[in-house]
C-alpha cells in the first residue's frame, strides 16, 4: 500500500520545530505538527488534521534528516510506494 504525506517546515526555534502537513500539498485537511526540540517523542498536532498516523510518518522523516544533517529539514514529505 502506498501513501503520501506532504510536510513543509513553517518555523523552528529553541523550543520546537513546526511543520505544516497533510495528505496533499495544498488540500483542506492540514495540520501543524509541533516537534519539541528537547523531546521529539512528545510531538503533538495543532489544527484540524485528523490523522496522527501522517504526523508520525512526517516526524520519522524529519528526525531522521535532522540526525543526518544537524538541521531540521525544510521538506519532510514522504512517499511510500
């Protein structure tokens, strides 16, 4: 089964990284994934997005790229095919 999760970095500061995410790049069901810098596992979703699964997929991609590069990625979109 394939799937998409589009995610773009909105902001990052000393407390958290925030990603706009959803099933499509500009679809109506979007939310904001908030990833605390000190404890990424305590992430939360703000907004109307009903899919914590999508948020979890984006979290995995963002944290993996952070560990590789030392920076929060601008794009944490995922395609599984």
